[in-house]
C-alpha cells in the first residue's frame, strides 16, 4: 500500500499578533490533527499544543480518536490547575486517522474537515450557535457567514462550563483521487465552499500538488481579510487506493 501524501501550513493572519493554532502529523499512525486555540496570549497556543500532543500520545497507546480527544480535554483542564497556560484557555480540534482506505474523523468545535472529489463537501458539522440556527431553519448558510454570533461555539476542549463533553465522529472511505481538507475557522470564515473547490480544482489540474492547494487556500484567506489564524492540511488518497464505484 502506497503512503498517502499530505501538505500543511499555518499562518498568523493579518489581524492577530500571535498564532494560537497548532497542527500535528504522525504518518506511522495515519494521524492528522489541527487545533485552534483560544484564550489570548500564552493561553490559546498552550491549549492547542497540549491537545495535539496528547491526542498523538493516546492514539499511539491504542486509544480511539474519541477517547484521545477526551483525554486531551482533561489534560488542558489539568494544565490550568498546574499553572500551564491560563484559566479559560481552550481549543477546538479536528482529527482524522487513516487505515488503508478507511478513515475515522473526530472533532469538537468549529474546526472543519471537507472531502474533495472534484467537488467539495463538508464532513463535519460545527458545534456553534449559527449551526443550530441553520438546523432549526432560522437562518440560511449564507446568512450564517455574516451573522454576528458566528464565532460562538458550544463545545471546546478545556471548557469548564460544558456539562456534557461531546466528541462528534464520522467514518468513511478515502477513494482514489479524493482528498480530505482539515482547517481552522481562519480558512472557513474567509473562503467559502465554492472558492475552496475552485482553488483545489485549479491546483489539481496543474500538478495535483498538495503544497499548491495549501498555499493557495491560505493565500485566499489572507486576501479575503485574514482576520484570524489560518491552518490548513490536505491529505490525499494513495495512488493505489480503491476506486469508487459509480
């Protein structure tokens, strides 16, 4: 089985003074993770680094993604008690683990995963106020993009207010020619699905280059405002992956 290819990039953006995002890759485990920290200077970046580190550690020990993320949540709370970072720090997270053609996807908050197969489709569903309003029919997805409460989320790692900590999961198969895109909301808030798909399609036609995709997505987010830290990771199916039957 050929190894999958991937590319990743993080950028501070145009409005932030420091980068609270963190990403991690462990090719041996087939593990790819992005965490978007919150809590301000010397806090958000601590939470996101703890999350990425603990998830990799626990998956290495044989835990599922869900269990590993739950342990990362507890590790952030413990870090606050031990003076690592500051009270109130937290992070969202999105992680995918590949085994042969199959993938397991888990997330908390509004960091996202998309599937590209010529078109783009969102695999995750945000734990956010605007997603709740969309689901209840009160606003459209277009209205959600400019809603004043679009950054309010109901779940994050490290939250002391969350009564029931919930990790969402999806499973699927990554077929030949498909790609999974992981990102923080610094990308998804600035680049809509149509523009994202256009960028990936353009890079795919030129050279099918994951580095091109990552760079062009980050550049688009910067061009469209760069109001937050931007992290993007693209994971492509191996060249001998199973063909999807039509």
